[in-house]
């Protein structure tokens, strides 16, 4: 049995797409836990609704990033997690944490990296006026949004797109690309 943690901070639509993808194909071979730094994340309830174990570790209860990451790592070790999937997890992780999950942690970012790194990638792409943006699945390295690229897909930006519509179009692509990429990575564990 492969144990996977999906880390989220918000609505969790990509988390849900990943879990559904694997449940259809590998139900008895993979077990998911959803962890959020935000106790109010909508995704936590979505995961609970489909019977997935959830944990919330409120980052506001920790004075430093190191303390939060230590607690997060403790949970991951307790759960015997093999792989960490970041899916809309809006916290910067410390170098030590990232290094301890080297080769076992991926992220999805809503732009064609290396363009538009950071937390406002969708708005930044719109503001810049690019006509094509997209999504990147990458390994997580200690420099934010700089890890080795695994896969990308593109989205055309129309004149009438706003941040919300563009974000939705990108999420649609992420919900297809990220599960596919993870399946290719996980196949050797399953
Ligand atoms: C995704 O677009 C992801 O790339 C970004 O945050 C969004 C998460 O969406 N970092 P959701 O919470 O899965 O709906």
C-alpha cells in the first residue's frame, strides 16, 4: 500500500481530481491523507465527504516556519507517508523540509514556468499581457517554483478573460495533467 499526503490550503479541486483518478484505478493500492495549514480550507470538507482522512495543522499556531515544518514532518512520519503532493498549498516550506522529501514531493503551479513564479501567477500573466499561459507540474526544490519541470500544458488567454475565468481554465488543465503525471511517478510504488 502506497501512502500519499496531499497538502492543500484552499478549495481543493485538484486534490479531489487526483483522489478520484486513483480511486477509479488503484483503489486498494494507494491511501490518501489530506493535510491543510488552513483549518477553514474548503477542501478539507470535500475530502471528508468522500471518506478521506484529513488533518489540519494551523500555521498560525507556530511561531516560525521551522516549527510548523517540524510538526508537519512529524505527522508525515507518523502516517508513514511515501510521497507528498502539493496541490494549492500556499506555504513556503523550509530548505530542511524540502531536502528531506527530495524526489518524493511535487507541485502544480498555474503558469508556464519559469514565467510567473510566485503566489499571483494567474494575475501576473494577465497583467503582463501574455496570450498563452498554462500549468507546470514540477519537483519541489528549496527555491520556490524552481524545481525540475516534469510536465506542462497550455491555456490560451482571450481578450475577455479575467483572473477568475483564467484561473478556472488553468485549473481544468491541472485536474487532468497532475493526476496523469502522478500516475507515471507512482507506478513504480504500486
Ligand atoms: C491551483 O491553480 C494551483 O496551481 C495553485 O492553487 C490552485 C489550487 O486550486 N497553486 P484548488 O485549491 O485545488 O481548487
